[in-house]
C-alpha cells in the first residue's frame, strides 16, 4: 500500500476482510431487532439460498441444467411433513431424512438424465417440475400427501427453555444450516471433487482422458444438489407450517433459476444474493408500481444480467478487486 | 512395466475405413513417432488409445491386457496419459487448478471427506499441491500459476497440457501434435523436454506429429501411416530413405 492511498480507501481495505464476519454478525442480531413478517422473510431468504446453492453446484460448477429443482424441494417438504404428522418425528430428524430422500431422488433421476445433452436435460427436468404438483394432488397418493389440501403441521418451540420465540428460533436454525452448507460447499469446490466437477463442465472429454469418471461425478453432483434443495424444502415445510401442491409448481423452479443466475451461478456466496433477490425484489417492484410490478421485476432481472454478467456475487468480487488495486 | 501393442486395429466411420489392420508396438522406454499425411488415421488411432473411439476389429493391449473393455477414465489408472492436439484445457480454471485436476486419478478423496475437510483430505490436498508446484517448476509455469488459461500464449498452454498429464504419473505418455503452433525455438525446447521426460521419468512416449524435424530428432522408431494402413516402420534414418514414404509425402516422381 502506498502513501498516496486515500484514507477512506485504506479504511475500506481494512474493512473488506471483515465483510463476511460483519454480515454474519448482522444476521445474528437480526432476530432480536426485527420482528414478525420481516424475520419470516429473512428465514425464507436463508431457505431459498440453500436451494439455490444446490442449483449452483449443479449448474454453475458442473454444467448440468435443471428446471426441475422445485420437485426435489417438494420431496424434502413432503417427506418432512409426512414424517412429522403421521409418525411423530421431530423436525430435527425429519429434515435430514427428507434431505436424503431428495438426494436419492436426485441420484435416481440423474442416472438416466446425465446421458442427455444440456437442452434435453433442461427439458427432462422441466417435465419433472410440471409433473410434481399433479402427482402430489393425485387421488392415488391422497392418503399420504393430503391431496389438494396438502398437510398442515406445527413447528415446535425453541428447545431447552431458550428465551426465543418460535420465529426467532427457526430463523436461527435456518441461518445455522445455511452457514454450514456454504462452508461445506466452499470446501467441496476447493477440493479434488470440486475440480473434477468444474473440469467436467469445462471439457468433458479432457476430464475423462484425465481419469475423471464423468458419469459418476455427474450423478453424484445431481444427488448432492438435490440433497441441499431437499433440506431447504424440509425447512420450508416447518417454517411455513404447511405443504400444499401448488407451492411446488414450475414457477418455483424458475424462481430458483433466477436466484441462481442473478446471484452468480458459479459462486457459493451468490446463492445468498440470489435468495435475497428473489424474495425482496418482487416486493420492491410492487412498491415501484403496483400495476406494472411484473414488468419492473423483469427490468431488474435484465438490468442485473446486463450490467453484472457474473451476477451479484461476481459484481461484489469485482468491487473488491478494484479496491485492492 | 509399459508395453503397448496395437494388433490389426480396424476402425470404420460409416463406409470409410479409417484404420485398416494397423499393427505396431511401443516397447518400454522408447520414443515412437507416428507420422503420416493428413487423414492417414493418426489421430483416429490416438482416440482409440484413449477409448474415445470404438475399435471394430483387432485388439489393443497394454502390458498384455486388452484395453478395449475399459472406459476412457480408466486409462490414466493403468498408466496411460495424453495431451490433445487442439488443446483441451479447463478454460475457466487457473494454471494451478488445471494441473491439480490432472492429479485426480492419483488421489482418492470423496465428496464427504472433502466437504468436511477431514484430515485425510487435507493431507492429500497438500500432497497434490506440492506435486503441482514441482511440475510447474519443471515446466516453467510457476510464474503464471494463478493466471487463467485463456490469456496464455500457445506454447505455455502446450506445456500446461504436458504438466497436467504428468500429474497422474503415467508410464506411457501419448502426445498429440505437441509441436503444432510452436515456433522454432520452442520446438527445440520441446525436443529436449521429450528426451528429458523419457530419461528422467522413465517414460515411454508415443508421439503423433506433423513436424518432421521433431519426429526425426526425438524418435527411436518411426511408424508411418497412410490411408489407414501402416506404410513403413523403422529408425528415423530408414524412414528418411524409404521410397514409399518419400512417395507418400512428395508424390510420385515423373
């Protein structure tokens, strides 16, 4: 750093490495200063961020497209709800099991799907997204899924007599799960497995010639992606206290995709930006213009893609790089 | 041990016979050059060795065992590494990560261990990094270790491909036109490097090349393909004087 560095810039430079810690601190204080609906929204940001993180691993790092992640989210949500209501499971056990169930579904779907070219894979997953709400409503599964009505459940209060209300507690649980997932995903990407995933995305033939089992990694990535999204779905069931077929339509899959691209598809932190974007920007658009909310939202999306081609996370990275110059 | 045996290999694309009963051997410790005019079947043969193309007749064995039932990603495991003619780098990774990715078959860590940064995974990662550092030193890539591969000069990218292939500790290295696009000095350097690889790493090398000068200089033996058949085989001197080879390259006199 030279002597000519402006004081404010030096100050920012000191600050930059503290940014993640400050964000986490703010997130930890949030439940004690925010209340009710705002906190509920933040909880949903965390939940969406998990699902988007799952999609980022698949699409951003492994180059496989999915328009069907709403289906894995639904598996997570329904398995959690069913285990809790019919078998009396605690959510702390039901959600991990639901995540594994979604991961298994992802693995089984990934097995045939990975042989498909990207466009066909997108279409196949789209089929999955379209079929899911119908299947959930189907009279054959009605006893299990509650049909059109879905299943309502009650989320437990904070354990151990902690002085937290249920909103605060479940916000903190979601936050903790998200932070764990971000850490695990970062480790994974920076490892041998992550390099194999990226190598397959960049050049599958060279990856295979370099000893990487392309089919095996693609299926495994599909499973991991679905697992993260399934856990998000399970948490959402508990937070919302209701699962219903129409919450898991194709629109939800598109929501994840928007969050993924806008946040930065090949990025870990981008999932958080993406989760916040898909939750807050539609409301913001409505504040701008009630009648044209959809159009304003569209303009926001186009704006981000146009001005920040690497997504919000890429933009933040660029700012940081400029500061360090 | 490294002994590659190509035995009457036939490959057809539709009605076209790309390889028509080609046989030759690559014994341990030799540098064998594979030459031939465009369309002679050199790259086709290479892609058979990497299991990217299906073989329709004959057999390819490595150390006595047929490779034709193995999937492409198992080739590094049995000791066969390769580079690509048109550069097949992982273009969104840094130089270091490209090399590290090449160490995939020489490591084990799975998703769970890596995601949790278990001690075993961390040790393995450290070992891979040390090995990558040594290879970057050896191939003059240390200065660009953290750069993306997109902006690098062609010659540097070619060296990177070799470094990546060496990460898996191959016994047999397949080089697909390593001199393509290199300038005169770089070709000289490459020739030395190929000899160095054989002498210091005890590598066996099979080399496809258009650059005659390089092939004649580095090869112990040269195999000439023409229209999918083996035209000749011998030392560089024998090949230089072989009438049919001269004809294939220069056309019939008179």
